[in-house]
């Protein structure tokens, strides 16, 4: 790194001026030293009306706090837990967008990026660095930003694929050796295991998997040990996939594209996961324009896309981004992969949810809570799974759907749901129900 001139984070963020738009690197590689320095300038009121965008960041997000009203305005592409309260209060905001189009907003100039703040690996002998655990829309920001500020961190893994680019594309360099934010696998509940078992039964040998982070994906993965020749093409993966790689269950042999490679656009997990992708030619960290493009996803056979939701109504409408009018997360890549899986030969789009919330409220409702966002329409839904079973809604009428969905709802709520369906569809609904 002898040819690189390093400056402090405090010096680097001096390029930010009023009315700029900043793109922040995502998830485990969130550039916290730059964020801290930026917020220090904000407290000194050295600029105003600076817009900040990112997908999902881990760790503190002070720029979204009330104290910076008029100084920073967060416009996230996905509302994570660290900015959820501020977004719900209106001090931060959200841009509804399919995950695959986040980069398009940047590349086509809909969102002009003035400053990109990123973390990268140590340059190799040829001067190439890696974006490590998150490529997503950040590569587009690197391409289009007026100024790119990069933290060079030896803890950022040297991931291959679109993650690799040359130091000539970086304007300012900051040095840091803080560990990446890591997240260990959580406990898997009995309900999660039941859901995982039903989902695992839907996974065929040779399937290409898409799933996120959390208890249900981990439960599914823990039950795939006897499967064969699974592949991965996902927006992300986490630690739960590693035992299947070790056993040879995940090998990508059956994939039609990127054969033998695990494809993702970002990761979140433990240090073991980050070490796994370091210099690993079997992992391709690719642009979100590729990983989440429906036409690309559909090229692989038996794409099995496993996604979750906050609420679903008895016709199959899925809310995954809000609780009524209260915003909770984002559109993300759910539609990207539901559509991709539905167009894949032998593909299976799956929504997997517990039947009730932690407070016992049914996640299956007669109608979505007023104000709820419909992320996936009733026409997009195929398989729905709860701890009470799995039903395929594809090609089924509204009344058939209602019966199937109610059949895997929590028993405590089935009577009310049945009554609501009767009121909605009329007495014929009961006749058909009894006939079957």
C-alpha cells in the first residue's frame, strides 16, 4: 500500500457539502469511521440538506436521529432495525424500489450520487481491491459518484466477481482495521423447525436456493443434509449454508449458469462466513442488477425461493414491508425472486411464515390491515407455508385459496377467518368447503 496516500476520516469527509447525496456501503461493511466523522461535521452545522442513501446498514445510524433534522435526510432503500423508529417518526424516509433496481436509480441518474463511502479489502499487487461482503448497489455508486472515499480494512474479505475493482477508481483513502460487524446464528424455535420441515420437503434435489437470514431459513437449511446437488443463487446467504457446503450437498452442479458457484450480492453472518468467501473462487459476489434480475434468476432450474412476510390475507395478498401504515422494512428482493422462481423450470416460489405473531395475533387476516403495503400480489403467490402445513395457491380461485390458506392458519383463529370468508364469498363458500 506504499503508493496510497492515506488521510484521516475527518479529513476525508471534508468533501461533503450542502445538498450533496451520499451513498453508504451496506450491511457488514458499513463505513462507521466515515459516518462518525460526518456526524461530527453535522453537529458543527458545517452543511445542510445532505441526503444519505443505503440499502441496509448494520450498527449505529446516528445520521437518522432527530438531532440532525435539516442537516441529514436519510432515504433508505430498505428500512433496517437501526433506522426503523426514526423512519416511523418521519425523521427518516424510504424509497420504495425493487432491490434489483436500486443500482438503476444510480446508474440512470435518478439519484445523483456526489459521494460514495465504502470499505474495501487491502489492494493486491496489481492494485485491485474488493467490496467484500456487499456489492449490491454500491458498485453502481462507485462508478457514478463524483468522489469515492474508501476505508481500506484488512478485515474485509477479498471476494471475487463484481466485487473486484482497481484503486484508480477511488479518490480518497482512509485506513482502519476494525472487525466487520458480525451476527451469529440465533436459536431456532419449535415453530421455526416445523415450518422448516414443511419447506424442506418442497426442495428437490438439484434445486437452486434463494433464502435470507433468520431462524426459518436456518431451520430449512438444517434439514437439507440428505439432499443432493443443490446450488445457490440468492441476494444473500448466511452461516446456515456452510454445513451443506462442507458436506458437498451444495455444489452448484445442476445450475445452468454460474455452474459450481455460489452467487450473492451481499452477506451477513459470523466471521467464519466472511473468512469462507475470502479468496474463494467458488463464491461470486455480483451486482444486484444480475443477482436479482428476473430473467437471470429464471435461467437456473428448480429455483426454490423462500421468503417471509408480515401478513397475508385470505386471497393471497402479501404484505412484507409495513404493519398497517407503520413502515417496517422494504420491498427488497421478494418479487424479484418470486417471479424468477415462477419462471424457472420446476421452480417453486415460497412464502413461509409463522401463523401468529409473538403476541398471538394471526398473520393470516380476512383483509390486510388498512394502509398495509402489498409487496406481492395474489397473482404472484404459489406456495404458502406455516407451522401447520404447506399449500399451493397457484391456479386456485379466490374461494379455493381462502379454504387452503385458512386450513394452515392457527386453529385459534380459523373460526373467525372462516366466518370472514363466508361473509365475503357468500353461502356457496361453505358448500364448497363441506364438499371437500
